[in-house]
C-alpha cells in the first residue's frame, strides 16, 4: 500500500511476524517495511504511521540521503550520477558517469588515482626541487589524507583525494613533501608549507570538513 505524508508518497510493505510490537524500517529500496503480527489491520498501521509522521519522515530523509550518496560518483570535487549500462569504457558526460559495472567503475577510480596523483607529484617536484627521491604509494585511509615516511622516503596519499578539488590534492602533496625538511609540525614546517602553498590554512579547513 502507499501513504501520503506531507505530499511525499511512501510505499509501505507489511511483513507479518510473531511480534508483540510493531516495528518500522526503511530499506535500501526506499520502501517502508512494517513488521507486526497478523491481527493488526491496515487501517491501524496507517494510523500509526500518521501519528508518528515526523519520525517516519526523518527516517525517510535519511535513507534518501544514503541512496543519493550511493548513486553519485565524486571526481575532483564534482558529483556525477552513475549510469550502469553496455559501454566499452568508463566516461564522463553532461553530469553523468557511464560504466559497464560498478567493478569497472572502481578500476577506473584507481587508475585515475595512479595517473593524476603521479602527474601532480611530478609537477610539485618542479617547484620543490631539492626534496630527495621518494616512492609514491596510494591507499584508502580513514583518518589521514597523506603520510610521509621520511626514513624510508615514501609518501602515501589517500585515494579519497580524487573526490576533492584538485587544489586540495596539491596541498596534501606539498604538505607531505615539506616533511622531508621538517619531520614534525613545527613553526618552521608551516613556514615551509606556506612558501609553496600560501592558502594552506583554508585547505586544511576544507579537508577537515571531508574526512570523518
């Protein structure tokens, strides 16, 4: 059945269980699932939904946000709607990204990280010319955008940076390269960062908003 709450049409699916209580839950398909015993009629369920309208709508908004996030592909600060279909290669066009499968989309993402991160690192080396030769590693990290291992001469970049504006990627690269001069975050370190990236404070603020 369907029910209208504040001009929002919600599809309701009733699952009869041996429950003493009635439970409401939205699933990934965007429908409201009701779990109750078979002695509860549809009119009673409708009344309960209406009486708990605010809580139901809050649950609805949350699941819609999750569905929107799953259907979007973020690339260099811009969201693209994912379209899965019969295409030979992954490509972006008019606000959409087309791919044969989600697996191919993941491969494209990682290849773009390797390609673009490599290019931006080489560009940074032209500016900061006296850093030692280092290896570049890429991996997804939950709490850090980048890591510099000064001893082993390795810089690791978070693949999630591909979702952010390219100037933020440049900031993280410069930040980590500056650690070859100062291994800590002393005043001298930040002076070095500012020399090559004057707006580093704004970049740090923007990055904090995106890494939970």
